[in-house]
C-alpha cells in the first residue's frame, strides 16, 4: 500500500450547517445523481409549466429546461422553501411540496433494495484500506504513523476481538433479532429506545440507582448489560488495541478501528459544534427521538458526514481510566450519492473495483464513513464523509501485543477497576459451563 502524502484535488466547498448537528449545507440538488433527468418527473413537469412558477423564476426555469438538470433550482427552492409555500398559489405550493418531500427525494436518490451478497462482508468493507500487523514492531509503527497525519479529524477508537464482526450496537442487534431482519432501521431504534426509557422511568429507581437524564441513564444501563445504541470508544489507541487483544482467541484476527469525528472539505477539516454542546442545548432531551427523515438528513444522522460522539461530563471510574466515551449509533441513511462516493473512492484508493450495495453497507456497519488509507492524508469528497481507519491485528500477534500493552499498564484490573470487572475476571478464570 502506498504511503505517500497524496492530497486530493481541492474541488470541494466549505458548507454552512443547517442546524448545530449538521455537518454540511447540502442543497437537495447536491445529492441528485448527475445523470438523472428530472424533467421526466411528472410533478416537476407540472411545476415547470405553472404560471406562478414562471413568474417567480423565469430565468432559473429556462436554465432547468435547457440543461435538464435540477441542482441550481433545487438550492434556491431549498433555501426559500417556507416562503415559497406561503406566497404561491395553493395549487403551486402543493406541487412544490410533492417535489421537496423526503419520500420523493429519497425515491430519486436511493437504489432499489437488493439482497446482500455473502462475500461482501463487514471485514471486506472495514479492511478495504487496512494496515495489517503481525508483530509488536509493526503495531507500534502503525500507531506512530496514524498520529501526525490524522489527528485533526479528532479520532475516536474502538477495538474488536474478531475482525469479522460488523460494527453494530447491542440495541441494533437485539432489534434486528426480534424482528428477524438483517439490520434495524432508525425508526425501530427510536421505538425501542423510547420503550427502554419508559420502562426505566416506571421502575421507580431513585437517582442514586439510575440517572434521571435519559442519555446518562442509557449509559448506566449499558454498563450493567442492557442493550443500547451507544458504542464504547476511547481517545487512546492503545486502550482500544487492548480490547482487541485482551482474550486468548488466537484463531481470530482482531481489528482496531478509528473514526474521524469531522470530514475534510476544501479548506481543511470541518469542525462544528460538539455533540456534548448540542446535547446541552437540548436540556437533557434526546432530540433524535422527535426527528423525521428530513431532520435526520440535516443533522447528518446516519449519513457518514460526521460521527456523533458523546463524552459524559461526570464519567464513572471505568470511563476515566479508559478515556472513554460513546458513539451514538444511528440507522444508516445511505442516499445514493453517498453509496456512489464510497464505491468510487474505494475503487481509486485500493485499485480494485468496489460496488457495494446499500444492504451490504448497512450490514457491515451502522456508523457510516469512508475506509481510508492510513499512510495518506485524507482528501475532500462530495458528499464530505468522515474517514475510517483500521489496523488488522493478526491472530498470532495478539499475545505479544497484549504483553507489550501490559508493560504500559494496560491489563484487566486497570481497565475494569470496579466490582463488575472483578466478577468478569473471576468468571473468565472459573467458567461454570
């Protein structure tokens, strides 16, 4: 794999956030495939022929007819949507609404759902640009290579003992199992999460037993084994690596995964208001419980344009020593241009053809991003996607790397410095079955 610092063409523009959650300003037209002839859309045909629309935007509509493309007018309509709907004749407003609704937009953008192919696995996707290590020396060099190149993305790390595992929360797995589906949708996650919080409220526990703030309550529930949409992450790559090698499962390769919290755009890495700040503004409420698809898209919720990471303001002892936080999982919203960008960028970076279907990407990871080469500086993409970096730890190297990390103070009693950690260690040494 090449290790030069090749930088992509500076062909992206910085984007204005639609709300504090939004990773970019995406006019509707930016997400429309360039080869899609929207003039054939019946609602749009009627809209373009409407006298009121011709009076409002004669030059714009002439350009649409001339080019048979929608991006310019879509940006104008998106920016002035409410004003237009209020001022235009009722019938024109209804037509405009039919063009701009999420169901219409998504029907243009998303592929028809097709079955996932067996060979297009989570491991194949996540390790597309992975760096493989089979010794302590290679492992330490890999981490040294990561830090200076990608720190501006503010990486968060997660270690998996089995490189074949998909990235999915316990709640996502539980909901999919209950519904007998491959993956859980965002609506299903919201329904389950609301039900869990309602049950917690009815249980009658006092604040000393369970936090009253919903997200803190979910974090505490996860700590004792309840399924939630929270995924444990850390700011320390060695700590994440310890979780990837802690067990003596030498027949499985491990995987060290890093997500950038922010994507790269033309003028650098785009950093927005942190998830902690946004949640503070929400006053303890979980805003995503009330979102529709448009809100989710505007917040880059499941689109891969940002990674939503929460660090509790009052972490428990375990989280303090693990330098831990949580990625807040969301049901993937894989609009067609996002899928196309992932495939084209992977094809270019790996020099192998990639044609991932939406169902395959959803099955591989619920935290969308672009698997990127560790040895190269990230480049802007459109849509702008956060990078994912992975280090594949070969099974035979786990024991040596675990011993190396032990010399840095990383072992079970340090990582799990509480009663439940002791119980887990005793159960591991004295299994009952």
